[in-house]
């Protein structure tokens, strides 16, 4: 468990789990809006056992990353800079698999746009390239605003207990991984998460027109019951030049918790398909 202070002066929590000896490509997991690094806990052991370093981190204002106070409005550019600070601290000079669920996938795509030399591959789960259609973009921003207001009025406990829980811990809240993910979500700072939604997640610009130039291997994976992102997954798989498209049966939005074994197999299969790139720790 570590933290890094960015050039802006804000603190970001991250974890870097390393295999013994030589390592394959690292995997960096970015979180969905309203969730924390704990959502990825179940993926650490199988990936490390397969030789992949794993980095988990919390978005600003989420989990153990406090919300910076004051200053100008945040934007997706701040998140890209935050992710760069994390990978520079955890994986100095290394290329990695930029992975993320929902907003975390969109953040990974924006990172790829700005720092393509650092991204060896993309792994996008229950995610999309953002909304190019103005009406769709306005609808998404309105939905994020409703989420922010709900959190401010009723808090995270009611949020998780209601229908929104399926977008944070999945459709199977009885699972140990879902229960473990719920605890830090409920403990989060509402003002920080609400601000993130209004200033970053809601107005995040689309990258759909840039997908064709992202010429790296990509895994586009979505749960079959994740209606909000099934079409988005199809679009990304069609536009990314080297995409592998996987639909996981009996899974919704939080596919990595709801169907962890199937998810892990699909991700490990994708990682094994990449050209082996073994990296010595400490090598730039």
C-alpha cells in the first residue's frame, strides 16, 4: 500500500502487487465511478500467480484518495495526469495493460490518447467511448447529476442498498467479493465523489473518433445483462483495430465480481495472447 503526491499536490492511493522474479506485462486497473480499488481485489492473486504485476488505485475523491479542495473544476485531463503519476511511481518507465471498468475504461482510453508509448494493450470492461451525440451526452450528464444529488441527500449506504448497487457491487450482493467491495464504497466522502461526477464523469468528452488509431491489442468484455454497455462494447470492438470481443453469460455491469472465474479466464487468455514482454523490476 502506497501513495503518490501529484504535481497538483493531491494524494493518490495505490497498491502494486509484484510476482517473484521476472515479470510479464503489468496490468493497471482503473475503477468505475463511485467504486474503489477493492472492487478489483479478487483479480490480484490469479494475475500475480500468472506472472503479471498488478496495480490498483483510487480515483481522486474516491476510496483512500482524498478529494483535493478548491482550485479550478476538475476534468478528464486531471484523471489522466493522476494515472500517469500512479504508473510513474509504481511502474517507472514501463509499458502496461491499461484496464478499467465503466468510467475506468474511458479513462484508460483517454490515457492511451495522450501517452500511447506507455500502453501495451487495452482491457475495457463494461465500458464505452463516451457520448458523441449531444442528446445522449446531456442524458448521461443528467444521470450523473441525479446520482450526485442522491448521494448528498441519502448517502452511500442507501445508494448501495438500492438499484444503484448493481452498478457498484453487482447483482449478487451476497458474494464475499461484493460485500468486501461495499464496505469502502459506503465509507467514501460524498462531497468528493459527487464533485467527481459533476466535473469529470458527467462531462467527459468522447474518444470514439480516435479508436481507429489505437493500434494495440484490446480486450472488450461486457456482461450479457449489462444493457447500458452491450452496444458500446460492439462499437468499440468494431472500431479498435485489434480488438477481441467477449460477452460473459449471466453477468451484469460488475462482471469481474459477478462472474469472477469466467472474467479471470478471459483476461488471462487475452494476456497470454500478447507477445511476451518480460520485464526486470527496476528496469526503465
